[in-house]
């Protein structure tokens, strides 16, 4: 890895760590389907796990997850004073021990089960690192100039595959195929199709729970061959538009929330550190 590549990787990792560290814990009984209805702006600020109402349990999960993301456990030091390395597997084992799990039910609804903890670790860490990569790629015109697009690909095998070709067509139709190919699952990194494709409304992987799908870079010439760019492509402008669009989409997710729902969210979230203001017909997050 070159020095430039190492810096990009570090910057993306640092963005992931910062994003996760900036969230606030929200313990609640809301299930996944109910959380999906909560505006993206709030979900981006909150750290939660479906059906977990115990704040202590949520903090245990979060602290172990943050250690796994950073790859080291500062609570356990080597003889030379440096922290021990720490992995997802270590985090899962420690969380189950902290929660005093006896046996393994194998149920996703059981917060103590290995399967549920693996889902949490995989999703949270993958989403954090993908966010870091997304902000690094879209925010850097030099990267977009070389690799303006990306392809949806399978990165992990699954016994049962979702119909991603159909989901791609449906997402493309929703956004009018802006910056996206109709013939191949390739689109500009700044295309709105990525957020439309996602169950979570975010333009980076994972696009669904345990999907096994990810992305790979597509170079300029390939993107040009698909009609996504031409020789007049302005990477700097695309970068500016892409970062701005993501921020706008997050904030726009609060629009259209009716007053009764806004009041409910305010009552529910204010005590967790996610403040909501209701200003006339507008719903705003406290800065």
C-alpha cells in the first residue's frame, strides 16, 4: 500500500470512528420495522439496537463495538503498556460474557445469542466503515476523477440470495435513473440510486441486513462506456454536489413528519440526548 493509499484508508477509518463516537445511546423497545420509520436524521444521530430497552446492555454493546472498530482494547494492556488487539469475535464473546449468557438460543430476538450479536457487530461496523469510505470517496475530487462510479457486487456468499436485479430496477425507477445504468448494476458514487436501493436510506453498504452485498470501484473509462460520464465530467463539482446531497437528504428526512409524530419523537428522544424542536410546521434537530 502506497503512502497516499494508507492516508486515504486512515482518513476513512477515522471518519468511521468519529461517526460512531458521536452517536448517543437510545434504549427502546422499538423493533427494526418501527425504527425504519424514524427519520434518517435521527437514526444517523442515535445508537440503538432493535428491542433493547436496557441502557446498561446498550452501553455494553457499544463499548465493545467501538473497541472492535478501533482494533484494540485499552482496558487490557500488554507488558509494554500497549493495548491488546481486539476483533469482532472478541467483542461478541465479551458481550455474551458481560450479559451472562448461558447457552445459545440462536434466535435473532435474543440479545444474548451469538447470532444476534454477530448481526449487531457486522451491521454497525460495516456501516461505520462504509460511511467513512463513502465520505472519503465522494469528498475527494481526485478519487472521483479516477473512479467516479461503483458496482453493486456480492462480497460474501449466502445460502439464499435476495433479488438484487429487481431491487436495482425498482430503485432506478424511483430516482429516474439519475447517474445510474439500466443495463448493469453500476452507478455514479453520487447517484441517488444507492440510497433508494438501501433498506436504511443511506447511500453506502450495507443495503440490507446480512445481504452479503457490497461495492467495488468502477474507473472512468468503464463509466464512460456505460454513458454515466463524458469527457466534460467535472469531478470537483460532482464531489461538492455529492456531499451536499447527502447532508440535505439527512435533513430532508425530517420533512413531512406530522405534528403528532413529531411530538411523540420529541417526548421519546429528548431524554436520550437527541433533542427535537418543533418550529411551526418544521421539525428540527438541536445542534
